C-alpha cells in the first residue's frame, strides 16, 4: 500500500512538471517573457516544486525579490533535496539584502549564504552553486560569514571540477587583493583553456578596460565578436565598459539599443531593464 502511495505521489509530481501549462511557461521564461510565463503558471490549479521554482525565477527576473523568495521557499519545502532551488533562493535573498535597509540587510545576507551553502552540500559539483557561494565569501564581511580564506578554498575546489572556472575565481580573488598582474594571468589562463567560450574573452576585455588599458580592451572585445558574432552578451559587455570608462558613448548607445531589441536574449543575459538603465546613464 505504501509503495502504491509513493508511486502515486511521484506520478502526480511528474505530471505537473510536464503539464502543457508548465511546458509553455518554461518556454516563455527561456524567451525572457517573464510576465507571460507567470500568467500561464497562475492558471495551474496545482503547483509542484518545479512550478514554484519557475514562479520564483520569473519574479526574480522581474525584480520582485520578496515574491521570488516566497515562491522559492515553497519550492524548497516541496523538494528539499534539489540544489537548484537553494541556489535561486540564495540569489533572491542576496538581492533583498542589497535593496533593503541596513537593519534587515544582514539577516537576508545570512539567509543567502545559508542557501548557497546548502546547495553546495547537496551538489558539490554544481558550478552555479559554487560560483555564487564563492562570490558571497569574496564580497561579504567576516561577521556575515564571508572571508578571503573561505573564497580561496572554494576557488581550489572549483579548479578541480572545471579549470576555467577555477582560474576565473582565482582572478577575482587576486583582483580583490589588488594583485592585478596575477589576476590578469589567471584570466588569460581561463581564456586559453576555453578560447571558444565568449564569456572568458569578455572577462579579460572588461578587466583590461577597468584598468585603463583601452586599446587592448577594444581589441579583446573585437576578438569576442569573432568568437560569438552578434552575441547579446558581447553587445552589453562592450557598451557597459564604454559607459563605465566614459568613452565611445555614441557607440555604447547604439550597442544597447541593439541589445534591447534583440530576440536572442536568454535568462542568462542581463535583463532589458538593466540595459535600459545603462542607456539612460549614457544620456539617451
């Protein structure tokens, strides 16, 4: 009887996850149509962990981090062994920490760390979880559980799983310590390992621009365009770099307008609202 009950629960959960509404909502999410995805999810009479997770991701992308964390808490409750739910819950609390008052921010930051750590405990090779926890350790003060020593240990762990990510983490750590030569060396190693990953090329380009090496940065952005022609990531990164350094502003505006009108954006890309804010900052 117990076995039959367990199988029935599993069947219901599976049916929800592959329901036509969920499938449509997921496709809309991947097309960055977050409001439409939410509308579809709201029509579902029953919601499992996957549905609550997708609701939370949509809310996160729309900038409503409170609603995102509430939905993702439900996902975690419904499926407490899924690392991805904790990753996104940690991100939602991290954003709440960034956007809340000094009185409530520490509590949200601690929740972000706890969820990232839980995600890593559940899936030690989950690179998103490792990267998010690394960033937390790198940026948070010691009284909130951060620290360079913790970040360094995690960077070593990342290197063993995916060397390119490990070099990126080592670069971030070196730059934080103002060891800029070591940081550049690590970024170049990451790019050498994965020369066809445009993100690695962009990491180096942004680093060079940040440190005033504009000619080298521009050449590296050109290389990124060759690796991934017309990639939205390249458009945004190059425009952001120009605006941050206060140069090539007309070109930055042009790139951002192309980015905002692109039909190729994914949830992994900066949002159109972020691009719009940059465009406004550029005086357009």
